[in-house]
């Protein structure tokens, strides 16, 4: 089996996921198209030689509909012979796209594949209510009373004993670490500017971080999911809190501790990573930065939903024949503060090796694009610190987790 090499990767800055965000006016096909072209220009490959462009997207509707992977390839002006596809593993979509790129290469079916993702959250269709993770299937809901992710995050915090002070302290650390990373230019290698149609720069740096965040400011924010947890929405016969307690009868009351300041930010963004077979890269003069050593996906109980990063990480390590001590840096997506807190504690990780440049609480989480962005962040930091190995893991909707181990070459 051939090795899958990461040749290089680029990403857009993360723009605020609102109508006044700097990337809102750029169609997501064009946003991803600019990132694809930036990757092509940096590496110098011929896009007609790309076997596939695999793109993650978490909400393939509206402007992101049909098959944004293929449409972005066309929007980028690549040859019509360059194919593209779109996949959805919720928040892990971009990471899964890179995994599928690596699988295609390692199997010998493909030589050169782009894996990445895109999400224009500011352009998501307006929802009339919370996301129904059963897709309005009452029979499935009776088997698994799936609740919105914010309720699941608060359920984790309740079960694990993470109080408001703990999740706020984690959020503050994310902002502080991100502020240092931005000030020192730690993301500069991967970030490429996004341009307006007239050629002017729309956004050149992440615009979501709030470096002035304080403990006192976080303490003033109201829980985001407390009211949602007690309401009975159309199509339901009981509240989300009641549904969660059915699955976890030992829980007397859900402690709603997550809010806008300790949950992942709503942003727009796109990312792309070029993956090549080792022999192909050597033959075509492509210099690798890292190898994709192993990947894994795991699933866990779907009502609490966000607890699978730990099992996915352990599965990934076991298949690679590695131990936790072999990993120099960890990226655990900060969907909500309770997720990395639980994963770090369950695996016995050194917090100083986890999300060293902050995470989605500070930087934002463009759902389908985040996984590839985290791989880039981990690789850039391995190089900056002259370290070897990183593990990237994410929770996803429906109670799943993704994990990838990369090693510098």
C-alpha cells in the first residue's frame, strides 16, 4: 500500500457568519473556487491531472446545494475533466473528505486528490426551529430521542460535572491562545486572502476572534440552550430536556452552561489539501510536508451525541500501532467547551498539547471546512515547533467522531 502524502494545504480566513460578515456576499462556490486556485498556484500542479476533488459540506441546501464540490471546480475555471463530489458527515465532513482522499491514494485507485470543505453559514436557509436530527422521523425519535447539539453539550457538562466556571475558563484560554497565534502569524502559511469580484481583498485574516474576552464578560452571557431545553416545539410532544433525561434517567436536571462565548463560532470559510501518492509525488517533483498515517471513525450513544472523539482517537491510535504518548500535538474541535474538556480528561492528555493555538470557540467553526483547517493548523504548528506527530479529532452530529494522525516528512 502506497503512502498518502500531504503536499500542501490552504484555507480562507474565517469570516463572521452573518449578513454583515466579510465573506457573506461571496457565493460559496466562488469562495471554495478561490481556495482551490490558491492551492493550485502554490503547488503548481495541473488541475487536469487531479483524480478527484472531495469536498465536505454540512448543509447542502440553497447556495450550497446540488454538488458544491463539482460546481466549485467549474467556478474555479479548472478543466471540465476535473471531477468533484460533496459529502456530509456533519461537523467532520472536511476531515472525512481528506480521509477519503487518502484512502483513494493508499488503495492505488488514485494518484492525486484534493480533499477539503466549505461552509457559508451566513447563507444557510433560515430555520423555523431547532435542527431535527431524526429528519422528522417519529419512529426513529421514539428509539433515539435525538436533541439539538447544544442540549447534548449541556448534557455532557451535567453528566461530567463541568460547571459554568470550568467551561468559561476553557473558552477564555481558547481566546488567549488564538490571540497569541494571530499576533505571531502562526496561521499565515495556510491562510490565503479572499477577493471581491473586482479584485480587491474581501478578507485576509480571521475576523471572528475576540481577544478582549474576559472572565467577567463571559460570566454575563446567558445560557443559549436553557429556554430551548424547556420548550415543546411543533412536531414534538415533550421538551428537549425531557427527551435527554429519558435517555439519562439519573440526570435530575440539565445544567445549561454553554453560551455564545464558550461554544463554536458561526463563520464562513473554505479549505483544501492536496494529497498525493508517494510514487506519483516523486515522479512529478511534488515535495511532501507530511504523511497521513491513519484515520478512523467511531460512533457512540447519539442522544448525548458529542462523546465519540475519544473512542475515534483510541481506534485511530490502535490501528496505527501507536500510543497516546506518541502524539506531540492534539487538535480537538471546540464544538462546545465540554467536548475537548471531556476528551482531554478521558484520554489523560496534557492540556498544554491540546489546541495550542486556540480553537473553534475563538476562531469559529465553518462546519464542512473545519476538519481540513484543523489538519493544516496542526501541520503548521508541528513545523513551527519542529515536532513530528499530531492527532486531529472532531465530534459530529448523530453521535460520531473522526480522527486523523499525521506525521511530518
